[in-house]
């Protein structure tokens, strides 16, 4: 999907989001879900303060901050981005500025603005996608950029008496996807690698790929342990849609894998993209997953899979 | 009778009557009947499907969409061997079909004794189900879905009617036919002395072209029901590459004709659809080509 189309879809989402109220739902342990602000927003609270995963669309931040303040009066210390898209990072500036970074000694003394606002973490490719070489206009305003990035595959931290781990999933939905795993609360945030509202959006222009998407879904399945009688246990917060557990992610993983296999088999038969699209290879899943328009339609998903599988060759 | 009793007796009687009629914990008969007890299933209906299990590619009499049929034809029973699939629980819209002991009891407010919920323990898969009777709303859309869903009930005369949302994807028939997580379920529990009929109406516009109505029978067991435990520990049964999902590519299901040929019915009938429910379909079949051994 072209950048312009993505932007227009996000603008549409922004209009919808601004018209609806945000809703807060307890997930498990210290973790809460805020919906209605674009992409899902996850909030972890505790004695030390507040940690926020993704910030929704620009223009929804007042409502999001009000929802966070109902959960905790303590300072927002960390903001984490699961990936680059504006429906998950649009509120970066406003949410980050509402927080604070605690520093000490000569750090605070020498760098007077260091304590202003929360720290904002993302995988390094998010920064690469948001910024531009010197002298060129960056695609995203600098105020929305991460303040810290990681490149080592994972970024662990310990906050509110809980291990929190960002785990990079290369070339999945994009090339800068992070899972965020709250290990004590047993909640896993997936960003748009997993959504319950449509087919996954494989953003080929930003480094996504179907194999990376499937690999990431399998990683999530390995991390998420269902409870007794195959229910609950690790809760999974998708990028869009509702709270799930491992058996529900499993169905999504199966669907993505099966569609990939079908498209791959069609390519082996020499079928063109148009022929594959016309073959109705996703008819069994369309009623459940195909968006009516924009991001996440069957047509868009099949095209992304076709191009991604073809690129692999 | 003492003088005081003569004077205050009528007042005491009136006061007691008022308390009984109106006071908390007083005699306010609730609607409905008592479903409490241990119930066991009667299998004379659909026994073959409910016991050993349905044949592959037997979708007869089910009002499925083309998409649901395609899903089922792609489904390979070997998917049960994938560790993550091994412990999957039968969804509430299907679980009463299986062999099970069903225990039902009331959950009442300890002070007022008002009915808060009707609870069920289904020993197959160790499921405890709550049917809320206190008028609470269903959870928001973003709340988790479960095997038993979120149920609220009301008495319609002596029939307990239950409405369930927040279901996971689950079986329509356990040979690959699935309903979606958008499914809603209406049930009626109807007791006639020691016999109970359970009617379920599954509505899912994504996989069913019309509601799917089924019924199951139960009998009251005086003897305490056998309590089956259902511990499930997934294991690797077949070594596969990471993330492999057993399935058939479109048009390649090797069992497409097996059931139809065995019972000498046309494959088109075996593939189901709302039309195959109704008697008129028999007339249509007699006009079509008789089934015989089919070439794969």
C-alpha cells in the first residue's frame, strides 16, 4: 500500500477515533487496555509510576491521558512503541510530555531538559522510518520520535516490580516491530503483528514480509502459555481489537500460514497476481477477517502475500 | 389468652403477614423451576455423531455458508496432533453434544437468598459455567472471549432461556466445521420431572446462513454423577517444521467422496447447506443423478 493511501486511512481512523470515547478494560495483573484512540494502548501501573505501550492517534491524547489519570496519578515514566505507524505513535509527543524522566546527579544538572517528559523507547528501525537524513524533511515530526532505541534484539527493563521486555520481530508487520511482554502480569502486547479486526497488514514498503509475520506469530505462540483447560493464562493484546489468549492467536496463525501456503502453491503453478486474486483463495476467512475497505482487505492481504513470497524467490 | 395477646395479637399477625409478603428474605416465590441436580445425557438422538464422531466431509443438514464449507474442506484432522490444538475445549454451543455429566446448582445471595446465578459444572473438559440471573450487562466488545462465553438468563414461564456472547471460535461439527467468535447463542432448558431438554440456537452470520437449532436430552441421576477429570498435557506427536499447519489445498481434500460414497448419496448433499435441512431436498435429490462410487 502506498504511503498516501496509508495516510488517508489513518486520517479516516482519526476522524472515527475522535468521535468515540476511549474505554479502559482491566487485562490482568498491573496491565490495562485503552481502546478507542486508534491502535490499542496498553498501560502498566504500579508504585514507581506508569508505563504506556503505544499512544494512539494524534488528537486523541487528551482523552487517553484522562483515562490514564483515572488509573494512576503517578508520573508516566516510559512510553514504548510497538512499531512506526501513526495510529500507534500519533500521540507520542503529547503522552511523553505529560510524563517525567527521573535522573540524578550531574545528568540533571548539566542537561536541564532531560527530566522533561517520559523516555520513549522503540526498536531502532522505527527511528529510521520516522527520521530523514540531515537537510531533508522527516516523515514524522521530531517531537514524535523515540528518545531511546534498541538494536540488540531485545530491550529488557524492570518497572513496577515487573520484568518488561521489548522483543524485536524483524520483517513482520514492518521491520521495526516489538512485542512487549509483561512477565509478572503475564500479558503480551503484539502491536499490529496480530489484529482481531481484519487480515494483517504486511507493510512491504516498511520492511514487512509474510515469512517474518508468520515467524513472529509463532514466537508469540511460544511465549504465550494458556491456562488450565486451554484458556486465559497469558493474555494477548492485539494492535487492534479485543483481548485474546493463546488459542485465539493460534487460529489467526493458522489462517495466515494457510493463506501463505495457498498463494505459494498458486505461484508454483505459474499463476499471476490477478489470477490468484480472482481464485478466491481466502473465501473461507473473508467473512471474519476481510476489512470492507482500506487496510486489511482480502485483496490487499493476498497481494502482499503474493509479492512477499515472490520477493523471497 | 392474656389481655396483651387479645389486644396485640391481630397486630402481630398483620405484621408477620406483611413481613412474609414484602420483607427481605420473605416468601416471594421466584419464577421458574429448580434445575439443580446431577444430569446425564441421553444419546438416542444423533448418537453416531455424538459418540464416535462425525465422518469427514459429512456436512449434511447444516446451514453452512460457502466460506464455512471451504474452511472445513481445508481442515485436516491431523491438526489435532499439533500440540497447541490438542487441549482445545469444546465450545459451549457444542459441548452438550458429547458424553458428559452435568451438575447444576443455584448461587444465591447469602443475605437475601435472591438468585444471583445458575451454575453448571460440565465434567467433560472440566468447564464451570455461570449463567447470571441478576440482570447484569454483558461485557464490552474488547473483553476476552471464552469457551463458555458470557451468559445471562431469564425465566420464561418454566423455561430457562439463556443468551450467550463473547464466545471463541468453536465447533459446529467436529470434522472441520467451525463457527466464528462472532457467534451468539440462545438456549432453553426445559424440565419435565426427571427429564430435561436442552435446546440450543446458534446464530453466526459469518458461517451459518440461518440459525442452527439442536436439542439434547438429559435425565436426572439420583446417584451422584461420576466426576470425570480432564487434565490435558500437550505433547509432540509428529515432528514437523516450526509452525507447520496441516491442511488441504483447495480441491485436494482426499476424503471428499468417502462419506457420500459409503452411504450412496450425492456429494452435493454431503456438502450441506440450508437446503439439505428441509424435506423438499429429498425431491430434488431423486431428480438428480444417483450417487455411486466417485472418482477422486
